[in-house]
C-alpha cells in the first residue's frame, strides 16, 4: 500500500497594500526554504497583477492538466509553481469579478503539487473577495506580513493582520522590506522610508519580527532578471535566508 500524502501547509504572504515587495519576498522565501531542505511550491494568488512568472524566470512555461487538475510548471531552480502569468498573455488585463477570481485561485492552489510539503502563496494586496476566499476555503497554516517602515504602509499592514486574526489564521511574523539604502558609490546609508517601524509595530501587535530586507538595486535588478537573490550566499541572499530559517523553525513547531 502506498503512503497517504500529507496535506500541504499553506503559508500566506500578505500585505495591506501593493508596492511593498510582497511578491519579491514570496519568491525568495520559497527559494530559501528549498535550500534549507523544505519541499516547497509557490502560488501567485495575485490574479489581476501576477509577477511570479517573471521573478522565477518561468514566463515561457505553460502548465498541463490531468483529470481537470493543473500540474505546476517547474521554475529553473526546481520549484514547482503556478501563476496566472503562466495562463494568460503577457500584459493582458483580466476583467473578472470576485467569484471568477476566487475560482481561478482555487484551481491554482488545488493543483497536483506532488511531494511538496509547504505552499507559499503570494497573496494579492488588500483585504477583499480573493483574500477572504483564500483564508476561508484553503485555511492557511500561517501568515507572513510584509510592510515597508513608513506609517502609511504599517497602517495597511495592520489591516492585513486583522483579516487573518478574524479568520483565526496564526501569524508567523512581520517582515520589514526596503529597510535602508546603501549608496553603491559612496557607501553612505540612508533610510528613505524610515527604519524600525515594522519591528515596533510587530511588538505592539504581539507578533514576531522576522527580519529586514534592504532597499538595494541589486535585489531589484536580479528580481527583474528572474534570478532570486536567495539562490546566492551574498549579503542579500543571507537576509532572505535568515527570514526563511525563522519560518522553517515555526513550521517545525519551534514557536
């Protein structure tokens, strides 16, 4: 007799607003967890603005289907993944109402993920229909919230936290993105979005602070090129790895 497949643990990566680097964190978290030995899959749940196909250099790949179930594509780094970016023409707008978007998300999450243990789900920004459908129907094991340090982003991040708390999804922790900029020419460090706001907010909300990702042109360049920094061992790869280690510890029950 074959062993029964364990249910996937879904990790939702969310923010209350767009433009805070949630997709970049999701891609690099998946890569870093894989390097730590976690069997991981990646879903781009941002139905209207998918970006994971570009971030993971898999735009030219199309998923197959078997018995009405999607089979994820393999990214160049060997991570199975699905995104609307694999299913629609690049740049095409999806004029879908909430129920259609929710059904599309269900097909992505309920795909054949093989031996994956953990599914990283890059959530769309906000707290609307798609987000509510996701947390109620698919019941994430936990959520990672991403915010930049400034007050406006933190207000929106607090709304995202509230959504998960209302739906009884455990909080894994908060990540502060774009947390400082080092000039590549003079080496001077500055904080265009402020510093430490997300860590302070995590403390106020009684949730763990998972770490900081700097505002770095190398992260932007490599992300646009589909080369996640977490695949390497430089200072930026180490920043993502440190966050992934905390998430992996949470998954093991070390809370």
